[in-house]
C-alpha cells in the first residue's frame, strides 16, 4: 500500500547552531502518533482534470481504516475537505461536507479540522464549523491548540483577505491568504505559555515563502508568522496542505512539510500519512499510496 520511497531530512546540527536555534529542552512524555490527510475536495460531481471528486469518499474510508488499525492518538485533516457544485450551491455543498465528515469521524478517537479556502467556496466559516466537529475544547473553533502526550499542537486559520476580513461564500482570491495580527499575537502567547512542550503547527496554506515554492501558494504575511515560530525553540515542524504535489523545506531547525492532496487521480490512487513524534524530537512520517516515507530529524 505504501510507496517504497524513503526520504531523510536533517534540519539540525550546523544549520541550527549557525542560526542560533537549539533543540527544545523538553521532550514528549511518550511517542505521539497521529494520522493526517489533506485536500480531499469531496463532491458528488464529475471529475475535472486530475481531480476525481467522487473517489474521495472511498479514499477517506481507506485512510481512516488504516488509522484505526494503527491505534493513533488523533487524526487531523489539513483543509479543503469538500468541494462544491459547478454552480457553487450551498445546500448540496453542505451535503457533500456531511458525507465526507461522516467518513472522517468514523475514526474512534479525537478528530481535528483545519480550514482551507475551498471550505468557504460557497459557505461561511460558521456553516463549515457547524457541520464538522473538533475534539474537546477545539469544537467550533477555526484556530486553536491542544496537547497530546506532551506535544503541543497549534492549528492556524489563514483564510482571510488582505484587509483581514474572513473568507466567506467565495469572497476571496485563493492566491491571497493572510493571518490577522490578532491571531499572530495569540500564536506568540501560546508558544510563550507552553515553552516546555515540543510543538507542531498545522495550517492549510503554506508558510515557507522563503523556499523555492510559488508565493501564490503561501500566506501573504508568512514572514511575520515564521518570525514568531523561530523565536520559540520548541517548534519542531509545520504541516501544510494546499499544494497538491507536496513540498518540503526547512529553516533554522523547523521542518515545513506539505502533504500531497488526496483528491488527485482516480482511486485507488491516494495520499495520506501516519506521523510519529519520538522522545528526542525526531518525526517519522509513514506515507501511504503516493505519500513517501520521511524522517525529519532535530
């Protein structure tokens, strides 16, 4: 089921010493394992190019079954969970969302969502959140944090226009995504408050605008967010979606891993992963289908 490709990345050693970052002083209380999918784009409509909308139900069902067998701590999806009709009609779109959410929540454990731009193509954030459910205190929230096994997880919402008005009912340009100043300040407070917890960050659009990736795929004010992350030595990695082929970069000891989109190509083609955070901060990614295995070392 899994691709045999194996990739090892080291974002430590000389890089971290030369840039002034050191490994986090704390470690997870135990190994933390979670499942991750992104860009399922489910809709009951005909394919368009390489996007096979209807197949995402079967793909999600396969991923969740694998996650269930693996006895994970939680699962998370990184946005664009559903798509819409050719006419962007809210009523059938909510039905698409309910259908794919039912498959996702078949997992017998905590489930979490990240908002993607397509989640607001003809809906509001409030409507999306009312038809999905995050675990615990994250329920009904677009950005939030939680802890699992001594690892802090922070979910960001970059679905805002340049004036920081929220995406809603297609009122956005997918190439222009921003995180409001108030949310960046909240992020800084969260990292300060939980400085002793190794931390993972999750969002839909990409933060590594410093890399070779197109700026159209990145958060417009990514530099301000990355500056905050780099000031807090406990940040291990950022997990992203949005760019369906996937991408990887690192800077100053932080890994930026963009997962492949599940929507691409007809089933059984798919992409999803199980991630394990070890006690020394090493992150192991077990990829399935087109998602490669990776080792992200401190």
